[in-house]
C-alpha cells in the first residue's frame, strides 16, 4: 500500500502521487526474499520462501497475470461498496503484497491515495495468509495485537475485514480485504466478514474456475 506522508485525514489536493511504504531493505534470491549473505535459510524464512515459490508456480500453471486487472478492480469496488468501506483490495502475496484489484476514493477526495504494492511487514493481510481464515477487525484499536501496525498511522485505518484466497491445492495465493478510517459496530462484524468471504470465493472462481461435472 502507498500513502501520503502527512496527517491521515488529509486536506484535499489535486491528484496526489502514490508513494510506497517503507520496504524491508535489500532483497535477493530467486523470488526476492531478504537473505543475508552467507546465511543458511532455515525455519520460518525457509517456509516463507517455499510458500512463495509455490504461489509463483501455481500462478504460472493457472496462467494468471500479476498485473492490475479491471475485473479484479471491479470485484474490489463491489466488495467495498457492499461493505460501505472506502478501500477494497484483491491482494496476491508475491515478493510484495500486490494489489491486482484496487478500489479507493478519487484522487481529489482528500483521503489517502494508495498504490499497488505494500511490504509484507505492513497491514493485517499477512495474518490472514498465516491463519488461512478470515480476520474481522471492527475496530483495530480494540486489540493491542492488531492496533500497533504501521498502516494504522500511515493511512489512518480503524476497521479491517479480510479473507484468504485458497486454491483447492491448499496454496494460499493472497487475500481480499476492505479497510476504512472509521470503526464499525461489533454487531456488523459478521455481515462484513461474510462479504469479504463471498468476494474471496468470486475471485477464486475467476482465478481457477471449478471444472464442469
């Protein structure tokens, strides 16, 4: 995700540029994971590298482009509008979080304008990928575990709802999610969670249609 480096509730300005969030430093290796020179790749880092390789292999097998897609932009917009959120994302977990589908306010709206990528270190989608199930956060400040996140301050986010994109092989390709500067009532959490889960199913139908029986 990208952001304007000033107050999250911005004064409107003409077509602000989208700037990248801080990244995790130098990258190397086949798929860009940060590996110190001479270090053995073990433990969680080895697992991350393996999972990333599996995603690339699966995407290649499915013939899916990792470029922005009008179809996925439309799904992101529909999801955000159904939820009543300002931002919606279809996110592939590649070398960076890559938003092949994106919906956000107009450039002159005064809200933060985001870009198409974000470091793996930011946001709550990494949690969704790790747990392989939906994450409903009606108020990110209600949980100390999720309130201390760079995106909270950079974009001024108060609510997040995300669901994983899981292929039938078990590979988690990424997520769909919505975010907004306003918190939501707890009573709305189940409905909003169901919206992102439903959109995730639609995305997977586009990525890997079920065979006709």
